[in-house]
C-alpha cells in the first residue's frame, strides 16, 4: 500500500486548519482548534506547522506542530504546547503512521532535540523511541443542573465548601479588563512553585481569539485577589488551562471556593465536560481534582528523540530542582521580566 501524501505548511491562517464542531467535541482534539493555534502562535511567537494527510479540502488526518526554541535549552517540535492535549488525528492507523513519519522528517530537517507528541491514544511507529505515561487528564462529566452536581459530591466535600464560604470571598468574571488581577495571582504562584511564568501576551491573545468563549475568574478576599483562573468554553467542554491561588491564603480555602464557582459556570455555559487539566497520579493536584468526581484518562506522550535525554527537561531532575529553589527566592518584579523569554523555550 502506498503512503498517503502529507502536506506541510507553515500555519498563518485559521482556515487552513478547518475542523468540524463534531471533531472538536472530542477532548483529545482540543489542541487542534484553530483558535488555539492562533492564540499560541500570536501569544508565544512560535512558528507553527500544519501537517495534513490527503486532499486539503477534506484531510484524512492532521498534526499541528510548534517549533519551541530558546537560547538555553535548544529547539523542539511539540504538538501542542500549553494546551491540555494535541498530537495526531487520523482516520486510520496507516494515516497516523504517515503523519508521524513526516513529523520525524521535519524534526530532522529543523535539527531539533526531539519531537514531542501529546497523545492519549498511542501511535505505533518505529521512529518513536521514548514514551511518558506519568500524567493523567482529569475530566468530569457534568449534569444538566448545578443542584444535581452538588448532590453528587460526598458529604466531606460539601462540608469543606461550606466552610470556605464563611470567609469573605467574592467571585468576579470578566475579559481582558481582568488580566492584571489574574496575572498578579498567577505570576506570584508560578514564582512560588519555582516555574517561569508565561507572558501576559499569551493570555491576552487567548481572550481576544476565543471572542467571548474565554474568560477570567478572579476570587477576591475583601479587595485582594487571592485566586484566579482562565476558562475556555468550546464544543461542549469547559477547560481550565491556567489556575492559581496564593499560598498565604490557603487556610481560607480560596482554591476550593473558586473551583466550585468554575464548575457552576461550566454548567451555566451548557458544557457537558469539565476538563481540570493534567496531573501526576497521587499528587496533591490529582487528589484535589479527584475529590470533585473527575475521572483520570492516561496521557501518552510519545517522542522521537534525536539528541539528549527527555528526562533532563523534567522538573524533578536533580539539576532542575536546584534551579527551582533559586527561582523561588527571586522577587516577582524580576521573574515577571525574565520568566516569559525562558518559558517559551521550554517544551
């Protein structure tokens, strides 16, 4: 059987990646949404490539790839950075294999360290020589009403939520005007975690590109923003690609109170699925998401490694742990400036 023709083009027009609403409703394809591609391209200044198999007017498979590069770590091809999931979409295993082969060839051409495909269903291909399965997607099927959702919670969770409500928390929703408060909380939390922060431009781009389907939630205690999240409502799903709370307010449970509001908001938006994002099994974030009733779906990240070691990029490596401890001691006025150029070079 002959190989399917795979066309590789640089992404510059959302119409080049036309995808039906029925396809986008599948959670494994959220990273293929043209709005995500446009947001990432504009917000992180990545060069994006779109691999399409078959005729351009009716492709039988597609794979978006971002060229992630920086002066510290080198170059990588990733499908897709920042979003919860991406990777190959194909109608047959043979077409999936052809797309992977074309992606590996592009990785050779661009001389990247490795190609990273963020799959949930693995693709069998001899050139994919490394795999990670330590992450899980946490998703909750939503009922039609918030009252039904509340009934589904265990009594312990309802008690915890009720206790959080005794504090003076106020939830506010909005668009670009909420970016300063959101970013203040998000950037502080990223510094405390020892992680370089994304630029404000990324979140501005997401809000503008999704045109009302993306919004910020900011939780204030009195006049102080203490927790914040970015929500994206698309194709029947609400996802939270970024959320944070301030550590010194943890005893008042702002994160618990905020997530209860996020779930209620998703039901108001008629979403059938709430996507909490990825977590490592048995981690504190995994347990937090699990208590709401979320189901864990394995993430299978597959790699074509050309040079180096994938594990060197993991936060739990010995070298990175030292860098994390140093980063946590820096003032946010500094990390907010030097963080964005660094993080855009991390796959």
